[in-house]
């Protein structure tokens, strides 16, 4: 029976609210066929830890890994160590690296699909960064993921956004990273509505101009790119970009508002999914 909650009203009084009983959801009997669907999954904090979670994150590893098994049982792939796991917002690279290694081992134990975020967040706090520093940081994190047997989600870089001086810097960094990886990666274009430090990514605050730069990188390195996740919360731009992608490159929607329409698609194509919302509503999704 659902438990009642005591919730505050605007006038300061307290009211009792009882959620409706949850509906049963069936577990898929076979892997998903028509779309690739990743849930960008959270981590579970240790509820009895006495550390500051923003400076000394303490993960409940058993609960965190158990939830990944739950997502695999529903047919989802796991997008590990993304922004939804507090990456860059409390979870530092040291803990993220442990999360990646642990989750990859769990995925192998059950044949679960998984891809892991690689970025440059261990450069936080350093000043006078160069494009060479950014490239080396990307290569280091990609190496950790691949050495642990994982596939890469190449995350957007605050450091690159801060020190790039033109589109050639983006082309150089992404091109060098893509030339060095062993398997095709998923790119992630995270908009500044999620992270203000990424404003002007791809060297322009004009999203159409930024898309031109991004698409040129994808076209130049298509064999090394499985797909791109864009998180711009703009379905029309996602559709426009989807129609520009090479035939071998998938669009992964990151639009938590419009994903049903984007996944359904139209006569010219559809998006796959790499969504934080699938972590929260997994059985219904």
C-alpha cells in the first residue's frame, strides 16, 4: 500500500498526499531491436557518510551497482559516469574512474551494454591551459575506459571551451582523439542550459554556426563515430542535425522534454536515446 507523504502548502500549512499505486511493467524478453537506448544513470550516495559530498564524495557502491543491474534487466544500456552521475558536479575523476572500472566489470558479468564518459574534468583548478593540455587529458581518460574494456562517450570539455581560439582548435582536438581510439565513440554536445561553462561550444554561441563545426568534425571522422548525443532541448535543431549526419552515424537524443517524438521519428529518420530521464522512469520507458 502506498505510503502517505506530508507536504507543505504555499500558505505554510501541511497536507497529506498519498501517491497512486504503481502500475506493473513487464520486463522485455529479448534485447531492444528497433532503437539503441541508454540510460544515463545516477550514483547512490552513502547515506551515513559524514563527509562533504561536494568535496569528498562517498558512494554506496552496492546500491549504485545494483541499480545498473536493474537497468540491464529492463533492456537498457548504461551510460556511465556522465553528468547525471554528478560528473563535474561533485564526482571527481578519481571516483569516476573507479565507477567506470567497477561498472564495466559488472556489465561483463551479465552481458550488459555499457558506454562510459571520458572528458577532461581532472584539469579543474589548473590555469593557463593549452590545447595540448586538453588533448592529453582526453587521451588519458579515453585510455582508462578502453584499458578497462569499455566503449567511450566523448564528453564536452569545459577546458576546451575555455582555451579554444577558433574552430580549428576543436577540429584538431577531436580529430586527434578520434584517430587514437580503438572503437567508434559517442560524442556528447551538452548545451549551456545544463552547464553554463560550455556556452559557445564548437566556437560559437550561434547554434547553427556551432552545428556546422560539429558536423564537419563528424563528416571528417565518421568511421570512428558511433553517434552523437545532443542535449540542447531544441527538437527542431536535433531533427535538422539528424538529417545532416552520415548514414553510419546515429543521433542519440538527450532531450528530456521531446524524446518520445524524436525517438518515434518521421519519414526521414529517427533518434536513438541516451537520456537521463530513462534513469528516473526506467520501467515506464
